[in-house]
C-alpha cells in the first residue's frame, strides 16, 4: 500500500497524528528532500528504508514504490505541505493505477495556512474579501491562458502565490496589469513555521525590492490583498443583533455593523458571514 502523506508546512510537530503514525509503521519512506523537514524522518522505525526524491525522476520514484509493493512493504510518499497543492501527485497516482497498486492520501497542513498563522491574518474578512485565489506566476512552467496572474488579479480577491518568489518583478507587472493598486498590502513569508521563518510585510508595488533586500528568492509564499489591512466589517456570527440557530438576537441591540477597529478579533468561523 502506498500512503501519500502531507508533511505539513515545515515544523515537525505540524504533521497530522495519522501522518506520524504512518511514518512510524512504514517500511519505505520516499520524501521530498529539498522541502520536507528532515526531523520528520526521526519518526520512522529503525528498519525503515529512506529515499530522497530530490534527485529522482517520476519513473524512479514509481519503480521504488513498485519494488516495495512486491515485497509487501508499506510505503509512505512524504510530500511537503498538503499533497493536493503543487505536489505533482496525480502523475504518480496514475502510474500506480496502471500497475494496479493501491494507495490513499493523508492530507497535511499547507504552507498557505502556516503563512497566515505567521502573519496573524485571516484570508476571508467580511467586507474585504470572501474569496481566496491560490495560484503562481508563470515561469518556465506555463499556466493556462485563462489563469494568468493578471487575469486572476482582476477579481480583487485575496491572492496567494506559490512558486513565485524568484519572479517578483514579473508578479508586480502582472498585478499592475490586473488593476491591483501598488499600495495594496502584501507579504512574503519565507519558510513558514520553520525555525528560520522570515515574515516580510510590504506592498504590491515593492515585492521585488523587499525580497531582494532580504535575500529571499525561493521557499516563500507571496500574499497580496486588503486582508492584510486594518479595516473590515464585524462578523455577523457574533453580532448581538444577529440571530442564528444557536442564539437569538438581543432585544434592542444596535443593528448597525460598524467597521471593526484594528484591535478587534474577526471570527474564524464560517457561519454568519
């Protein structure tokens, strides 16, 4: 059995309980060595075989899985963050399907959420942005024409850019083309949740300079949007004038929903938004 496991954003204790158990039970672990925290390998048993996939091709990875399956081994394919985001897992799964090898997936905490935690930020703020676009800048690997960053930026949603820290001059140009004001708040989070995490706050128009000055060119998430600002609407969920299935509106409560001040804590729950 092949177990695709999300390693989490970096900190070893952010792997899921299930993921940690599967590592402890594994006979073979193939991990993304350039991205996964090597401390996670301490969770494996003494007889476990460990392979670093950083220098391997897809064919070599699948061949190792196939050999392990023939021996009756349990294999963990350890991917950074959550395997569903930029994990190149579909092509592995298709090859396993062709070989009749069973697999399952254990999700992980994405660096997307590790970065939000580092910033103390909420991506979906009432009255500011209720949608999050997860994408990347176009580099050597193209993106579909309808998904160019300039097109995505036109929606005015919160933007989270993976694999783009080395392309920030292009990102700035695409954001301008998409109508994003250069003064829009932005942030670059390098190695979210790792011990050497760096949080850089800037604007949409100063991304490239900020990264260059800090020496950041990879392993960073780029975030752009007014969710990083100070103003947002108070959540209805905890408003005294709002009724829902668990609470009746207070009699005589002020029905107005003023902008929260910068010290207010917005709700992190989905209802009543």
